[in-house]
């Protein structure tokens, strides 16, 4: 190799070294950018909801939105029409959402918890391997399917059952939507509670059994108390799912904004109203359209708080005994 | 326990009883949940079965030159020729109202179908031919038995007279049921007997492709950064909290984001798979990131250390050695995320993918429907036959979901490596 060639080679080597360093930095930069997307999405959600909500609250005072009890968003036909802007009291929507979520939790909590207890404490490994994935199927079925089933099969069934015992059940009752939503969140509760129950150390079980208590006594008096914070976390997460669920309530609960606690009557929810306000033709500047974003902001804040609390609790108690 | 030496005391008996009871509560909870699953899927399959077959009615049409000019086929009024042939089949029908009912036995597309028959095989021209035509939705429900013929007349859509016509046709071997291929080859239609899911399927396919090509690379790279490169500082922690929270944000909120940002601020075209796919990709991002991180974590540090020891740079060690080993797990997570995206409806409603779309979309910037949205639309339609169509569309959706999940399980089983 002539000296000249060696020099070129050395030079090439140096540039190659530099280049690979640039490549490394470039790649790292791209990687960081990609992980910042998650933050960008959150920021995007917060800003788009906030921005449109502020425009809404310029037209409708926030106190009316949060404490008003009448929800009838109208678009004015004439400028001088009486109540041209409609009324935007979100209380009936909030109570409707809570009523349906409450029914759902009443269904899902016992079923989910007992399934989790049985699977983690009693079931053989074989049964567990079969039953757990089967339960997870319930979580994998699209919510539009649940909505269809609730509206088409469950609601008429409740109605005819109600008629036969002399009750007047609305064809879009809160009960039908709540029952089906409850079934949908069973696997969420059961799999999270299962994790939490499994994290309770074996020594607690052994100690309790060694003192002569039966399996069920051990579960009720030792394991559940030890797991209760984690279970509460999983219930909160499930409640947040129920509050944010859309398709089931759109299809089965209807749009009548009734302020009622009677599960046999029709109620509407925050999510169902957002869909009703934003599908179809819309002028983007009306209070009617903007109110959907205010509802969205409300929904986002409530579910965010529930999620943050529950994720903290679940993560803490999942690992507490490790 | 009764075989024990001491006779069971009352307390012991009650403790044993409560033990058994408790166990049965657990079994009962699982049984109720699974029974519901079977009941729901079963009833949908039973209902959807009807839409997978369709009825045809044979009508003898006189295709002689007197009715159709062989040199100029297109000039024929196919509709009136069909109506005439129907009248000739039932010469006893005379009143206007009855005639309209008679035409109603066949789908509104009867003229087009005759034209298609002739264009497919021009040799049938010249004389009377017995040809098969799609029955209308109401006739189909009666023929298939979905609507009971013995119901009182005012509780069904078809009158006794129409049913008697159908029975005459059945006795003449002029009614036929076969697999409903139209359901898979047609787009949406206002007529249940002609409505199909092809346009919705294509819409879903395009939407999912956009979703995949956007979310998959971003999610993998984000996961690699967080798992392999990120320093343990506030920013990394903040990103992590963000991802976990995004996974639990209600899907409709993503729809609102799409509406406000993508449609109104950036002005992307409404109702298109492009926007739908972007919105869904934001939703699936956390799912894929979480799965990808878990499978990157499962790659043992020895692989990394060996690569670094041989002089590879951190980027080379990651991309040449760690990431390929984690790929099966990442793919599994991605498929699960895509399956979720396939069933997602609410955010698509927000960005306007609820329009009536009969044409099959061919690009991502054309308005399109998606399969779950089609289900939502049909579930709202008033015709009785759309209930069957909705159930059939749900079956198709569930079949796709099952296939995707099976693929994920297969990948996991086949490439699962224990280090």
C-alpha cells in the first residue's frame, strides 16, 4: 500500500467514524421524537378540547353548564327566536351517565370479583388456562356488537318481562344499557383483581390455613382485606371505562335527557350526547356543536382523574409484596 | 370431611356449608359470564344465518325480437319487460295495487338483472326463457321462514295474497335458495336484498392500513427508546405516565381530537380512511408501545452485552440484535392492537365516517364506511331484513377478529423463545 493510499484509507476511516456517530445521533433523535408523540397526543387532546370549550363558555356560562338541570341544545331557526340558544344544563347527562355506570358496576363487580377469586384460589391450572381466555373474549367483542344486542334483544326482553309484572319499562331503558355494559367490563375487573389477589403472598394463606380456617374463610378474612386497595383500583378503572363507553349507550340508552334515578326510564349520557351533537350536518360555530367539546372535556377530566388514581393504586399493590 | 372420627358439630357443618356456598358463587359467576357470551354470540349467529342465503324467483321472460332488438339490446326497457313477464305469470292479477305488490316480489333491480342475464349470455335471446331473479327482502323473509306464514295477516308485511303467489311459485319449482354472494360483492344499498358489506370491508381495510403504517413504526421506535436508551429522568417518566393514561382515555375523546385537529385545523378530507386511520393509530399507539416494551424487556441483557463487547454501537446492538429477537412479541401486540382498532366505532362517528357509501372506496382520500360503522348504520335501519344483515355483518367482523387473534396466538407459540 502506497503512503498516499494509506492516508486516504485513514481519512475514509475517520469520515466513516464521524458518519456513524452522526447516524447514531440521528437515530437517537428519531427515537426521542417518536416517544414524544405520546406527549403530543395528550397535549393535542387537552388543547383541542380546551380551545373549543372556552369558545363554548363564552356563549354559555360555566355555572349553567355544570349546574343547569335542563338539556335541550337547539339551533336557532330565527335570530330573535325565544330560547334561541337552547339550554345547556349538563346535570341530566351526568346523572344519566352515573346511573348507567352504577348499574353496570352492580353487575360487573360481583361477577368479576367472584370469577377472579375462583380462578386464582380454587380453579385447577387446566380450568384456569381454559376459562381465563374465554372470559377475555368478552373484552375483545366490539362495543357496537354489545350495543346491537342490548337494543335488539335485551331491551325488548326487559320490556315484555316488565309488562308481564305490570311495570312500564321504556324501550330504551337505562337498565338494558347498564346490564350489557356490566357484562362488557367483567373481564376488566376479573383480570385486574386476579393479578392483585395473586400478588398476596403465599405465607398469609399458609398461616391462615394452618390456624384451621377453611379456604373461604382465608379468602374473606385474610386475602381480600390484603388485596382490597388493589381491587378498589381495578373497580375505579372499570368505572372509568363504563363512564367513557359510547356505542352501547348510543344504541341502547337513547337521547332523552331525563333527570331520573329510575333505571326503567330512558336516560341519556355524556357520550351519547356527544355523538348526537356531532353526527350529521353541523355548523361549527354554534353553541350546540361547541357544547360537545365541553362535554368531551368534562368526560376527559373525570376519566383522567379516575385513571390516574386507579393506575397508581393497582401498580402499587400489584408489587407491594414482591 | 364426614369420615372424620368426631361427628360434625353444628358450627363445623355451617362452616362447611359456607365453604361450599362460596365455591359455588365463584363457579356461578364464571358460568353466568360465559353463558352470556354463548347466548349473545349464539343469538347473533342464529339471526345472521338468514342473510348468508338469499332467495331467487324464476320468471319466464319472452326474449323474442318482438320485445328485444338483438342489434340494440340497450334500447330495451328492461323494467317494463320484466313487469310484463310477471303479469303474464299471474294473469289473474288485474288491479293496480295488486300489480304493484306483484312487482314487489322481486328486488327493485329486476331490470338491471335481466340486462345482466342477457349481456352475460346473448345466446338466450330469441324465445321465452326461464331466468332467475333476486327476491325482495320481504319475499325472502317469508321464503326462508324467518317470518312465520301462519301469523295473523296484520302482523306481517306480506299479505295473504302475496304469500299465495309465493306458494304457487314454490309449487312450480320457481323458488330457489342459495349462498348470498351479493352480500360479499355489493356495496351498501337502501334495499336490504341488495345491500352488501364490500364497501365497508374495503373501508376498514384501508383505514387499518393507514393505522398500521402510522402506528407500527412510531410505536416500535418509541418503545425502543424508552426501553433501551432513555435515561431515568423526569421526561422519561412523564412519557411513561402519558402512555399509560392514553391507553385508558375513552375512545370518543380521540374522535373529538380528530375532528378538532385533523379536520378543522389541518383541513384533511372528512369521512376518509386517511383521517380514520390516523385517529385509530393514535388510539392503538399505547397498546403497541406497552406490548413492544414488554417483549424488549424479555430479551436478556447478555445479547446486548455480547453485541457491545464485539464493538457494536448501542444503536447497532439494538437494531441488529435486540429488536429482531423481540419482533415476534411486538408483532403479537400489534395484531392485538389492530384487532381493537378494527372493532372501534365511536371515533369514526366523530370524523364523519357514518355517511351512506354505496361505492367501494379505492383510495384513502375517498369517503368510506368501515365495518363496525356499517353495523351501527344497519342496526338503525327500520326494515326487518336489515336485522339479519346486521347480524351477518357482525359475524363477518367477529370472524376477522377471531382470525387476527388466532394469528397472534400462533405467532406467540411459534416464535416464543425462553432465554
